[in-house]
């Protein structure tokens, strides 16, 4: 049976999240449409697949997991949940199924819990590919610096330029607004910069001008240290230009990437404002891995029938072939043993020669 | 981490050739690109760079979807299509302006919806929305200047370089509202994984630009 990569990895991730106290959450296939209609600004896509239930209620087909989790939350205690769900979202080509695995931590979220979530994001990416990067930022820092740079009516344009790392547009907007040259220079330098927290945070600290920036800087420092406490080698970078989800997130945000996939595959952050909007108190942080974005990177291994082909002769004793197969399996390779290659495609080819396994050139 | 290759999408045509010349001078040569051939992709293993030519409007698509790490696209294309890419550097090549133009004797009727012919509906819409003006966008794919002459539109929104074509057809520029030039763009994920290589290339082009005063 061919088990999909997201199903295999979701199981591994669930086990890992469980070790840190995350309980399994399963959402219903359908939810009342009203929940989503009231909170459209928090959805990644405003188009929702709906149908009328037998009792006349308008129902929505799984557009979002986080909203469902927040809706079902009661009380103020700490709640740690993880899930694997397929949501239905629309883009310009129509509705698509997006399998995602994620976790949500709600309630009295503190710096330790934020560090734990970031560490789990790193470990989740590592499960997908060891060559990963987790970008972190704090919306409170960069939006405050932008507020110092230009008046409110130009804020959106400036933040868009920051999000695109567009130095010429930032310069132009700051020049037109008569921005303090030191603020403009800091904005330009910090927007372009991309480095590990140990290098970036001192630079951010040097550019602090308000209490909010100071608090944001301190939070990033504490959380980055917390992650290092778990995973000294975590591949974390600070990218202050990360601003795409301003309407959804507040405070700490992060995004994960793996080599060879041109889009971020993980996104997450603090979303206290969603809780407040739904009349709940407390804080919230979470992330999800989007498996649809990894489909293309899955494809390569599927081009092969197995990792290795082992060609044996009609007269090779079965026990010798079995030992050779066992040795190759021991190296973690899937093996296709046969007497002739035929049309099979494998990464490596070996043959049996005098009881030994040798590369088949 | 081993140094990664950089895949660069160049826009076909004079602008692309100008930009390639600059990249060559900045330390990213690929001699075979100058040879007459039907090859689509050119690479130089010595500086780990791979170039390919693409239709100018397609360059941001290649970059956004990661087939190219970097690309060169005009500000007109970036403003119109808004690809989700980093806009790293204004290279200063191919300078021109996005303009409103029309017949020299045209007088606008503020009570009527303005008919605007253009290849850039989003740019035109943004411009007139900012001025609170209702418009009827007529999307055309070429020979925009023809539209007001034959009565299809009142004005046009188009790129004007020298203004010669307009002049020869009795049209004048009413307003220049968006300066255009070639920009270096990057895929948002490639930028992260090839940060050192991309910054080095940007600095090379920036230094060249300052040296040559483009």
C-alpha cells in the first residue's frame, strides 16, 4: 500500500507533539457557516465551500482548523492541541484540498511555551528535510519602526515595500515623508538583513527607539535563547521583512522553508487578536505545515521503482541473494532483486559476483 | 553549506542583453550566451550561474515559482502583476514612464466615465482610484495609441520612452505618473537558502551602477 508522505509524517509529528503534552484534536467535517462568515478576515481565503444541511442550516466545509479550535475553547486554562486535517481553500484556479498538520497552544502562553512551539516547528521541518530554515520576526518591532518613519496614510505603502525588501521604494517613501535619516537607514538596513538571531538581535537592539520595540526585542531574545536551550543547532534566522499576515498575526511570527521547495511550507505565529475577536481571553500561538506545498518534492523518489536494483544470476544460491538484499536493506535502501533489469528504474544498480555485491556499471 | 547555483531569468530583447552585460561585468559571465544557437539555457560552472531567456512578462512567474532564483523585470510588470517576490534592486536600465496620453485637443468631461485603453488595467485602475475618477478600462494587447484615434477610448495609459510614436500620431502626454526601470527580483525562498550568493551579486551590480552612474 502506498501511504502518502503527509500521512506518514503526520503520524510521526503527532507522536512528537504528544511528547510535549499536545492532545489530538479532530474537527468535524462540517461546521456552521456563521462562524466563518463572522471571522472572514482571519481566513486565508474568503471563499468558503458551503451547502445547506437537511435542517436548513448553512454549513461550511472545513476552511480552517484554528477557528474551529478557538470556537470550541472554553475557560482560561492552558490548552495544547495538535491536528492533521485537510482543509478546503480557494485560489484563482478554484477550490483545493490542503492537507495540513499543526499545533495550537492557547491560554497563558509565556516565553517558555513560545520557545517550545518554535522548537517543535524546527523539529517538524527537520522531519521533512534536514536542509531547512525557520524565519522568525516580531510584528511589534517593524510596524513600530515604520510608524516612526512615515505618517499613517503612507504606512501601508511602506510596509508593502518592506515586505518586498524594496530598498528603492523605502528610500523614496522616506524621502517624501521627510523621515529622520537615521530611522530611514535603520529601516533599510534591517529590512535587507537576514541572519541568525545572535547576529541580528544586537543590530535590532541598537535601533530600538520606543518601549514597544524594546519589548519586542526582548521577547525575540528570550524566545531565541529558549529554542537554543532545546536545539542548539536550530536553523533559525531573523527576517524583519516578513509581514504578509498582518491581519492574522500579532507579535511573534515565523515561517519555515525547506531546500528545493520555492514556497514556505510552514507558517505560524501569535494570534491573540483572533481570541479577543471571538470573545475569549488569553494568548494563542500555533503553526501548520502545508503538505500540498511539498507534493513536488515528493515526486522524485516516485520516479524510481526502488532505491536499488540487485541483479543475481539464475545459478546464484538464494541464501547469497538473501544476504545481499539484507545488507542493502540494512543501509536503508529499498531493493528490487531480479535476474535482469527489464524496464525497472532505480537510483543504484548492483549485481552479485562470486557471492559479493558489486556496483553494476 | 555548499555554494548553490544561481538560476537567473533574463527578459528577451535589448533590456535583457543590457542586463546580461552588467552581470558579466559584475563577475557573472557566461560566454556561451553570446554564441548564436538554439540553446535555451546557458551555464557557467566556474561561477555557478545559469541563465535563461524568457518573455519579459513571464520572468516574474519563473521567479515566483522558483524555477529561477533571480530575474529581471520592469517595474511596469511588477506593478501590474504583483508577483510574490523580493524586489531587491532598481538596476536603472530601460528607463521610461507610465503615462496618461491622448489627442492633443482632448478636453475631459468630468460628468462622463473616462474610457481608458491600456495593457496595464491594474496600474490604470490604481491611478484613477487614487484620484477618485470613475473609468471604463478597455484592455488591449498592443497598438494602444490607435484607441483614442479611432474613438475606442478617450485616453490611454501606457509606457512612453521617447514619445515619438505619440507625436507622430497626434497624441500628447498629459501626465507621467510612474517612473519605470528594470528591477532585480528574487524568489523569497531562494533568497534565504542562497543569501550570501544573492547579496554578493546585488553588491556587484550596485557597485557597478555607482561606478558607471546608470
